[in-house]
């Protein structure tokens, strides 16, 4: 019985009696086992928690890195969208300018004559904004150039007499005709074929009521046999502006416009400028 218990003597000071505490060895063993198991469990749990904490930190670091990478990709995507938006705006603006040129040519009455397409083919990145900007500048320059040279007929109608030698309807002689005659209804508006300065507006022997306009690049145009003149000498006219009306004044056999084109004071065939090849 003694071996089954442990007696613990507790001595007090101050004249108090000593006390005796008897503990069962079996109970102590059970408590020791329970304590060992608890301690082991605590250590194991702490180790697992520590490992989970490390894994969680690693996962957080990985997610943070992925977030930063996504932020970089998002920034690139935004820049790309901005680039594409700028490109779209440039293309739409360029298309508008090309439409303006096309309308200008139609208004001038230029007819397209089919011809072969030549020149080297160059592969160009159409998504290059600098290239599109270059096209814009070229389109603007081309449109400005077109408005300053005599293109198209001054009036719609049938050409009844071409540039070159012909039989004169009045004298019957074979003489050189220095322009083209365009038949049209009386009173039809006659328009300037290019912008420029009116250097003559009045009656000219043989031509009747006539307007002469000086243009850029050495060009000059003449419009004869009109019924009425709408401009005055010294005026600046725009391409397509009405300068008079079809008539039969002067040496004429019927309502039409006699149209001449000069280049550096030399008369040239107007048909070269009324029909454009591309």
C-alpha cells in the first residue's frame, strides 16, 4: 500500500502543525502521460501553425507579385487602347480628308480614265501613327495643290470643238483652235477651275464677254462667250466659284463656253486637265 502512494509533508512556520499530502502514484503517472501528450500536441500544433503561417506568407507574397504583374499588364493594355483610339481617330480624320478630295474632284467634273497601276509595292505597318500622320500631311498638301491648278471643265456639257487645227465655222479656213468649246444651255453657271486672281473681266474681241484668271504654278485660264460676267478684275476667286453664265456673245454660233488653259504664257490642251489618269 505504501508503494502505491507518495506522502508529501508540508511544514508550516509560526507554530502551525505540519500537514501531510498523500498522492497516488498511478494518478501521477496518468497526469504525467496526459501532460506529455498535451505538450506533444501543443508542440505539434505550434509546428503546424508555424508551417501554415509560412505557407500563407508565401502565398500572400505570390499573390502580391501576381497583382503587380496584372497592374503592369493593365497599364500596357490601357496604353494599347489609347494607341488604338488615337489610330482610329487619325484614320477617321484621314478618311474624311480623302472624301473631301473625292468630292472636290467630282465637283470639278473630273472623269476617271482607267489606266495601269505602277510603282513598287512597299509593305507598310498601317498601325503606325507616324505613317498615318504622314498620310494626313500628304492629303492636305494634295488637296491644296488640287485647288490651285485648273482641273475639270468650267461647265458640264458636250465638247463641240477640240484644241488643235479645225475648219473655222465662219471663214471655212483650216485654222488652229486654241481651246475647247463646251456646249451648254443658256444661263448655265460657269465656274472657275482653280482658285486665283481675276486679271480680266469684260468684252474681248472675238471672245465676247470674257473672264481671265491667273492661278498658281504659272497657270492662266480663259472663259469666253458668256452671257453675263459675275466677277470683277482684281477679285480673288475660289475653285468652283461662279464667275459668269453660258451665252453666245462675240464670235459664236450658239450657247457655249470657250475655255483655254495657259502655262507660263503658252497655251496648252485643256483636255489634259479635264481628264485625270490614276
